[in-house]
């Protein structure tokens, strides 16, 4: 399963995090990312539209970083409503440590300056409307 990890900066300058994965295991990484952005109202193709809504805290934030990681040890049901990720001293999610389920395996030992934190996890349904719009747009471009 591929998990997309978003780092947002809220209006107070604090970093907050969200994790997403598609409910369709055959969905490509790019299409899943488009599904996530569509759901959040983020429009990467429109300058000045870098703000997304944090559904947990109900505040707007600015997208700072988005990375995707593959995990063979987690399923959607393992994740529940939260996953645990290692964060470094600067506040960014570390790629050196595994993503852990909300419950279960103990945290992997981390070196000084890193810590595990729980972040909200959202399964994302494919946006078939977006797919249909993309197809119709490509047809009209060929005229």
C-alpha cells in the first residue's frame, strides 16, 4: 500500500500532518494524489491556491511537503483513524523509519532528535468524476 504524507503549516506557523491512501489498490500514485488534492480543495495548477483544509482541526494551512511511501506491512484496516510516523527535530516526517499502525507493533527505536507521533489517516475513494473530466478534456484538446 502507498501512503501519502502531507505536511501542512497552520495559520500559527505550526506544522501538522495528514496521511492518505487510496481504497483502490490498483490506483496509481499520481491519480491518488489528484484524488487527495481534489478532496482537500488544493489546486497545484493554480498559483496562490496552496492552502488546504485540515479536516481534524478545521483550520486552513499551507501545503509544505507531500511525500509518498510504500509499506508492505500495513493495510487500510490496520491504519484505523491514525498512523504513527517518526518526525525529525525540524518537524518533518522522516523517511528513515517505518510508518506504524495506530495500534499494534511497538515503536521502532529512534535516534536522539527523532520521535514518533500519531497523525490522522484518511482512506480516499477514487474520484471517478475527476477521471471523467480528464478524459473529456483530452478529447476536446484534439480538435
